[in-house]
C-alpha cells in the first residue's frame, strides 16, 4: 500500500453510497463509479460486500440509524415534559429535513423493494414516536394517531419544499421561531374548543 494511503473501511463505502444517493438517486449506487470516486478498485469493495445489494442495504441501514433510530433514542431519553419533547422533536426533524438529501431521493425510489422496506420501517417508527409524544400530552390514542399523521405529513411537505423551492421556507432566526410556534400551536390545538366555537 502506498505511503500515506489508508485502507478503506466498510464505513467509507457506506458513506460514499449515501453521497451517491444524495447526488444521483438510488441508481447511482454502482460499484465501479464509487470505487473510482474513492480512488480504489472493485477488489476493495468485494472485501467488504458480496454485491451491490448488500452495499445498498448497508447504506439504507445507516440512513435509518441516523435519521430515525438516533432521534427516537434522543427523544425517548429526554428529561423534558411532553410539550418540551414535542418542541425538541419538531426542531430536530425540521433541521434534519432541510439537510437530508438522501430521504427525498429514497422516496423517489420507493418502488424498489429494498428501499420500500426501509421507508416502511422508518415511517412506522417515526409515526409511532409521534403518537407516543401526543399520548403523553394527554390526547386519546385515536386523536394522537391523527395528529401524528398530520405532523408527519407536514414534515414530508417541509422536506419537499426545502429541497425543491428555494426561498419559500423562513430563513431568518425570527421567522423560523415564529414558524415553529405556529407548527406547535396547530399540532396541539384543542379541537374541541374550536368545534364548539363554530
């Protein structure tokens, strides 16, 4: 091995696969182009993975860990009251939605079985977390689930806007704070009071 050139680890290939997905979608996960980008040969790839499908699965698993499992653990272990947990969750996921270019690329490839399985796991886990937080806020389970679906739909819309339409979302500190207040207000509004006022 040439002096100063380190041996590539499995994680290097996974990171390169995630970068490829962010840049060119799932179809960009191809051994030869990624090997060229990493400055190595296919032999290095086959040292760590038996085939492209295994690399894609590893990349999907890493994306799931970073964007879902870690967030669930963070919120579950937070010492805040449920309203504080919801606020932390909203701030965390809105920030992540704006930075995560892999998620939208995966949604565009949801017809592929491996991607569909990952999206299904992630979606169910995320909605499950939100349902738990709303339940802790005192909402009955059916309403907690409805609010969780509304919250997750809003998240997906936010992610789409963040990656497709520049300048639509608030970009100042004051604007973001006001936006987050509005999101919290809508998601936690007492609909019984609103219904009785009509």
